[in-house]
C-alpha cells in the first residue's frame, strides 16, 4: 500500500501545482469546469489517503484491534508503517479537518450574510428598483459608490449602483450588465465557493482557488465580448478599475475583479481555444488521483481482511452468544 499512498499524494501535489498554469492556458469556461471538480477531488483524495495511513497505524494497536477483530501483529507485519510517517499523516489529517471546518464555517457565515442582505434587497426591490437584463434580475441601488456584483444563493440577482451606471456610457453599461449576467447565468459564485472549500481542506490548492476566481472573471469577460467588440470590453474593465481606485475603494465590483491587466491583455487577443495538449495533462493527473485513491482503498481492505484471518486475530464474541 505504501507505493499507492506515495503515488496518490504525489499526484495530488502535481494536480495542485498544475492548477494555475492550466487556468492560464485553457479557455476560461473549460478551466473553471475542469479545475473546480479536480480541486475537490484532490482535496478529498488527500484527506482519504492520510486517514487510511493513520487508521492503518492505529489498527496495529491492541486496543483498536479489539474493536475490529483483527490481529494487530499480522497487520504490523503486513504493513509496517514507521512511527514518524504515521504521526505526520495523523497531524496533517487533523490540520486538514481543522482547516476544512474553518473554511466551511466562513463560507456558511458568508452565505448567511448574503441571505440577510438579500432580504434587504427584496424589500428595496419592492420599491420598483428591480429591472431585468437578458432575463436576469438587476437591482439598482441609489449610491455614488462604484460597485457591481452578483449574489449567490437560490435567489441570486445582479446588484449595481447608480454611481457606476452614471460613470459609464451606454456601451459601457451594456458590457457591465453582460458581464454580470454571465456571473448570474453560470453561477460563478458557487464555483468560487467550491474552490475555496477545496483549498480549505488542502492549502496547496489555494493558488488554484485564486486562479479559478480569475478564470470566472475572464469567463464573464468572454461572454460580454459576445455582445460588444473585444476592445470595448477591455476598455470598460480598465475604466471601472480606474473609477474604483479614484473613489479610494478596493475594486470590489465584479467587473473590476481579478487581475485587471491580465484580463485586458486577454481581451486584446483572439478568443482562447481548447487544445488537446493543454487538456491531456490535466485529465492524466485526475485519472492518476482516481486510480491511486482506489488502489489505496483496495489495498487497505485487503490488509485488514488478511489481518482478520490471522491465527491470533482478536475474536469479539457478543454476550448473547456466550
């Protein structure tokens, strides 16, 4: 089982390292749809492998063996896990669970805050503040701030301020709303939250989570470029970013999110195309993680079955059978 464990962990590390480069080379929509499930797979596989190693080592203790009716000596002979390796795996497992719990709590709190704000928006929207763009609900907030964003949740909607609408011309407003409509239609906030959760379980995936956020912005940019000329979209993104800086506020608007120079440069080039030479390495790493995890599971099952059949296996007899 040692080879399968090491191979799976190396595949998970390679998958985490490949995330940001793949996000740059793949079309944004393909990058998000591939990297988010791959990140979740890598995070779960890492926790599973660490848990398997830790439990196999704990199973070599007599107290634990009595609960499962296998031979601790046989299990130790079949898979002699070094104490430093077992302790390291156990410590990393505890940290991964802790980080995942903290990340889950933060995401839950953020969703609760969004839900409360959504109720306020619902009340505000009852005063004829709601419009529609391409079938997506748009709430216009009377404020001088430069902001535009899309809320997650079952009642997702686009929120824009009068400040950003007044600062843009008609073509710029069209770009802004098309960008936000893409976020709303493709549920980009949920993709980002899933990537954040994977990064919470495995910190090595944090660069991938950042790359996913950038890719969702570029995905929305490409959708906006279907309604306007690409240079116009690039100019609008740069203008919103400058307006956000001038107002001394962070570029919180989704249209100004991500690395603006990289997004502008991407729009000044032709639309990206999906190429096999970029997709093949990602699928290979995903397959390696899946096969490695299944191998670890199979080898672990065989170890405990063989240990249970050993002559000195602990036999648990129920009181009713005595």
